[in-house]
């Protein structure tokens, strides 16, 4: 009788524990997948024009994907500051790379002069081995997230006579977004970001 009672009691404890742990796991998974976030990613390493069909590269960063993320270009123009490409109600969302590394605790913190957590290189935003920081990516942006005044004629020029502001993948200080200017004939990455 004691053995049967023990087996019944053990079974009930096991069932109750299993149900409780499944509920916790499901809640955690749901919360994790629904957490709003911003993801920065590269689209190409090129001059301003796509060699395949002559399109201006910045035209690629718009639209929505199947996971309801909205994409936008990660650069400034004379009409739109980079920081204002994200709706203000999303500015508190954290910023990640596609590989899941947190770059900054929020979009707003990107524009305080340095990155919170890691450089874009350490976050694996790019794949090539940019060990000297000279490759970089076009931004047209100052460290406060506003237009720098140098963006290859609003990303329409790939000539040596025009200049664009670029950022360094290796830096965590203000050079991550505003390293210096370079001739628009140079090849650099363009980045996009997406948010939900």
C-alpha cells in the first residue's frame, strides 16, 4: 500500500512539475521572440553604383520582410538624418547584429558619441577581415546621428571629386559612424537596419 501511494504521489508531483515548467518555457519563448529590436546588417561592398545594373546602391534598403520587420537605409541624406529614420516610439529598442550580438542598449544610445557594448566588427556585422579599419561603410552622418554634409551628392555620385562621410567597423568611439571623409570613388559597404 505504501509503495502504491508513493508511486501515485510521485506521478502527481512529476505531472505538476512538468506542466509548470512547460508553461514557464512557453512564456519565455514568446517574450523573447516578441521583444522589439533593431538589427544592423550589410547589403554590399561596392562603389555607389551596383556594377551589375547601374542602380544606385542606397535604393536597396526599403520595405518589409516576412517576419514583419521594416527595413531602412543606415545613412543620412540632405533631407533625412539617420537617427530620424526610426520612429521615435522605437528609440528605446536595443540594437543587434544579425548574429544576435547586442551593439547598443537602445537606438537613442547610438548617438551619444560611442557604442555601448561592442564595435560592429566584434558584433560580426561584416564578414571580411577589416583589420586596419580602412574599408568601413558609408554613413553621411555625424556622431550625433545627423547629416554630416558629405554624402556623395546624396548617394548619387561615384566620382573622385565628391566626398562622403564613412564609419569604421573597428571603432567603439565616435569614429564608428564618423571616422572621416573619403572620395566617393572608393569602395565601401552600405548598411541597412530593420526593426519590428
